[in-house]
């Protein structure tokens, strides 16, 4: 009995097993007073999870697109996208640009006013290695130069033969047929006939859910 009590006391007094804290990443969301927020929204926190997946569901007037975003690949970008979705920043917005050329086949969304205008009032750095590729189904950030990520993003509906300077968040897991319907509906061509412009039938994001 004494031996049993001694063992029980040793177990009770033994220090708890230390669990490693989940990995995190530091992000800098820099205000852009020259381009104030198009909708009221605060930047995400400066410390974000650096591991795990985030499921996002983009509900459009053409159908639903579901994507899986990878925090390990772009922790700041994924946290930002989820944060904007949860803040209803993308709700009832329009995708202003659709391309279908030999070099580029993407749907560009995330701007409030028009193509490349109307962001969240801050910017953050690229998360790239220089080895990025952009096959069909890729979801990535659009930008207007290095370190100008905000709310703009694009989804590749065919392929994108572009430089590896755009942060890849993840890939579509369901709903590429929605993108196909959008492309089939047509594009307003440029004066030279290039299929790079507004969708002929407006593409509207009704809501974005981030799990």
C-alpha cells in the first residue's frame, strides 16, 4: 500500500508534459492613406498562425467556388483573406476583369470600385519563393508591384504563364465548372480584339465564407 501511495504521489507531482506552441508568423500590414479603405475594415493581427488549412466558399451569381488555402505557404496572405471574408469586405462585390488569352486565363476579383481600385486601406509583403506556378484552379493575390498585396485576388480558369511574383494562397477544390460558365458567357474585348476586360455578364460575389 505504501508503495502504491508513493507511486501515485510521484505521478501527481510530476510536471505536465510540455506541448510545443503552434507555429506563428509575423506580418506587417502597412496603412495606405493614399488609398484609404473602400469599406470599413481593420487590418488583421500582426501575429498569425503559420500552419493549417482554411476552407473558403465563394458564392457568386454563377455558382459556388470552394478553395482550400494553405497557411504554411502564405500565412499572412491566408489570414488576410479569411479576415476580409469574415469582415464582409468581399460581400456584394464585383469581379471586374476576365482574361482568356494564350498567356493568361484568370478571373480577377477583390476590388470594390473597379479593376485595381478599392482596397482595404493597407498593404503587405509578397510571400513568394520565385518557384511559383499558376495552373488551373490556383487562387493567388493580384498586385500592382512588389509588396502591394491587399484585397485583390485572381483565380486561374485555364493557365497563367506569368512571373512567379504573385503570392499563391491555395487551390480550388470544387466549382471549376462555375469558372467555366463565367468564361463561356464572354468577355468585353480590348480595341485590338484581345480577350482581356470586363465579363460580358457581370460576375458578382454575393458572399465569401471562411472556415
